[in-house]
């Protein structure tokens, strides 16, 4: 592995994090409202007026004593973001933002990771199968169905599944809430319950993601089948099944892995809507309610964590490519 290139990738990742941090700072301070006034309001919920010293201390905790765009505010913001000391929740002053995110993050991770992996496992073989059916009517039917499903928004699939399977038939529970221990400390007794509650939001994301991987895999396979190493294998008499699986699929899967990494942000946004529909606790509903309640610390911290997840997935894709294709050097 080239140390220079590795260092360059790390520098690029750090630069992306810094740019993302700046964007979050600017966007949330361009939003209507004054976080300083909201912070004071949440601090005086008992109705007792705050003294000047108390107000100054509360505003100083977020660097807001000189306004939203002051240098002190920016320095405080950077310290909070990169040390994960995000302070207390505006709407729930007794709770710390770090604790709320630490509680919600496992729900989001288990939904996103399971969807990403299973959709990859389903979509890649389906793409190979559709490639074998090139020129047939079955290929046209499969591609048409996959294109339609891949074009449907996550929330449409979620609402349809919710109305039909949960409300009409009662197969799955209307609420998908489970205790956090079912995820952090699974057991043989709790795992079936977790699968039952997680099934609806999981399937809502899985259908669209697996169809997208299938379409990408099929397009990449068709392109790869015309490359020199595949033509050489055919000239040597290698059978078509071996060519598809051993020669073409390994190279064609690279665009699918790229799509997988880039889809992390879309999965997170999809998980936000789907989680709200099925009441699945996670980063999506947490951010949604934080924005509605103008909870600046929770909103900023949630957006920052989601951005870090996306950058981490995007930055790791080159190393996956190098493992799949020896011609690629990292």
C-alpha cells in the first residue's frame, strides 16, 4: 500500500469533515430563531426569572453571549463537535445530547447496516442472473419491475406496507419500538422479537436498495463482458457460467460497491422517514423532532454524526476497490 496515497486519502477525509462542520455551523445559524433565547427559555421553565449572572453563564456555555456568528460561538461549536460535549437538550434540560444520540445511534446503525449488506447480497446475484437472460423477455420484465421499484420513494413503500400488513392484516405490529438491550445485548429469546419489530422498516428500505444494486450490477456486467480478459477466457474455451462468476462478476461488482457507499446518505434519509412511519427509534426521528422543536444542540450534533457516518463510508470505498480488483492501487 502506497503511504503517500494513504496519507492523501486521510487528508481528504479530514478536509471533508472540516467542510461538513463549517456547513452545519452556517446552516443552523441561518435558520430562523435565536438559540440563545431558546436556551434561556428552556433554562427558566419553572417560571422564575433568571439573574443576569445566570443568563451570562447559560449563554457562555454555548458561546452565544456575542451572537450566533461570533468568533466565540464558532470556537465553542468546534470544541463541542470534536469532543462530543454537546451540552444539554433544549427541550429536555435534564438530558444530555450525547446520551440521546448514544441511545438512538444503535437503532439507526442496525437498520442501515443490515439493509446495506442484505441488499448487496440480494442485488449482486440478481444482476448476474439478469445478465444471463440478456435479450430475453424475462430480462425485460425483470428490468422493468426493478426500475419501477427503484424509482419509488422509501416512504411510499413504507406507507403501503404499513397500511396493508400492519393495519389491514395485522401481521406485523403497528409500532416497531423495542428496548435498546434487544440490539446491544441480543439473545435467543429477544432476537425473534427484534426481527418481528424491525421487519417493516427493513423491508421498506431493502426492496428499493436491492433493486438499485441489481440494475447497477447488470449494467456493469454487460460492460465488463466486452473487456479483453473476458474475451481471452472465451477464446480459451471457458464456459459461460465460469466467465460470468469468476471473470466478469469480480470486476463488475466494483460499481455496486461504489453505489453502496454513496447510498449511505440516502439510506440515512430513507431510514428517517421510514422510522417515523413505523415508530422505529433512531437518528432520523431524533433529528426530525429536534428540528421541529428548534433544539439547536441536538440538531447540530445529530447532523454532525450523520455526516461523519457518510464520510467514513465514502472514504473507505477505495480500499474495498483495491481488494476487489488487483489492478487498482491505493
